[in-house]
C-alpha cells in the first residue's frame, strides 16, 4: 500500500519536529520534506511531491508564496497550521486546519478525517497528569536542556532527572523529545515563542 506523504512548512524547528512525530503515529504515512522559511517553500514549489503540505498560515500573507502555491503539483493538498482564532485565508483552497494548541489526539483525529487513514491514538494523554516536579523537568527537556543541565538548574541529581524522564514518558505515552515538546506547548508549560 502506498504511503500518504506530507511536507511541513513551519518556521519553528520544535513545532515541525513535534508535528512530524505526531503524524508518524498514523499507519502508512511518511514525512518527505520539512521547510522552514518562505524562500525554501518557493524553491520547493516545482519539485514537492507530497500528497499534503502542512503550511503555517503566516506564510500565506507573503504575496510571493501565494503565487507559487499554485505551482505545486495538482495532487498536493493543503492543511493550514494556525495559532489564532482567525482561520480565514483568502485565495487558497485548503482541506483542513490544525491549531498548534490542539491536543495530540485531536490532531490525529483531524488528519485521519482529512486523509481517511486510521490513526493510532495514544490513550491517557491527559493534561495535568504529571506532577509539578515532572512538569518542571518536561519544560526544561522541551527547551533543549541536557539531563546534566536540568539537574544543575533544579539542584537534583542526574539520576533523579533520568527517573523523572522515564516516569513522564510512561505517564504520557510520548517517547520522543519533539513529541514531549509539542505536549509542553499545547499544555502551556513553555511559551510557543521560546520554541522558535
């Protein structure tokens, strides 16, 4: 069975990686390209072969980007990535919207609806399930600090940090740093601007 392919166009490295991590939970999907700025998107227009381009809505305000979106393959469909309540975009047809504040389960559900694929939705991903100390550890993981740096900042041992990380992974069912970062952003443990 052919895989459904995705390209992600988003400035924030953490959001790109986290979204890719979430999408890869869906059977028969593949991320084939990650684009971080308008210039890369313009260059990619003629050779992007993704079935779906997930595009940060902010890029659509650039007249050059709007113009090249029509150059994408006729089979490439668009999904908007938004971070506000105003989801209106003129001049571009899109198949769906993902809000960066949506939960992992909700994102999987939306992509499943858009693509018709069955998402493997993780169970028990409930905001507030982790302790305050685990939330502190998770915040620092999402900000890119190493175990030793986290231990030094929080005045605990590296062993304690590792134990907390294992507990966080077990409780949330999220094994990757990008996935944990998206969880931290969604649950407002870190400011999205710090994730850029």
